[in-house]
């Protein structure tokens, strides 16, 4: 592993331990050239996923983008980073287990909506407002009205 500070090509592993319900391995590394320490994570990837966007464009699945989207929806809500990481891992595993290499954005969005609807209604509405492209307050009102809760 290359050092991110001095780009030295040979770093040493000082500590390894499983994380996230054994879904990845956290490694503490040391660079003998500059003395820096840093952390890396290794995850199992079952298959290379390609996201098929609405406009027909294809791009590689980016779990960091999924994580950022969830963090934005869950900002200032009672959910910690470890829980978000478990959600991302769960969605990624579900996508990989579909058996398809090309996944439409709609499939990913619906999986996120499903998780957020059970986890946090505010985050669910936040994510839906972007995912479903709400244009005005009426779109919010209609969506919240269909939640089954008290919209007033």
C-alpha cells in the first residue's frame, strides 16, 4: 500500500481487525519513509456494479456517493456513522445479490427510500424531495400527506 503522505510504495501493517459485522477489515499502517500513520479498509466486492442512469449514461457504482446521500438525508438526525455504514453495506449487498451487473438508479433510489421510511421519516422526506425532484411546496405536501402521519 502506497503512503498517502509521501507516496512511498512500501508501508507496514501495524494492526488489523474486522469491522462492521465482519464486512470489512480495518488496517492501521505505518510508513517507514516519513513516519506517518494511516488507516485503510478492505471490503469484499462480489461483483463490479454499473449504474444505469435515467439518461442512458453508465457509471461505476460509487458506495461513497451512496453514503454521502444518506448522510445528507440524515444530517442532524439521531443516527450515527456506524449505522449509516451498516445501511450502505446492506444496500450494496442487496444490489450485488440481484445478479445483475447493470443496476438502474431507480432500483438504488427505491432501496434507499425503503430503508429511510423505516428508519427516520424526516430523512425519508429529505431524500424523496431530491430523488423525486420536488419542485414546489405542493409536492412536499402531497408526499407527506401520503405518509399516513399527521401532516399538519
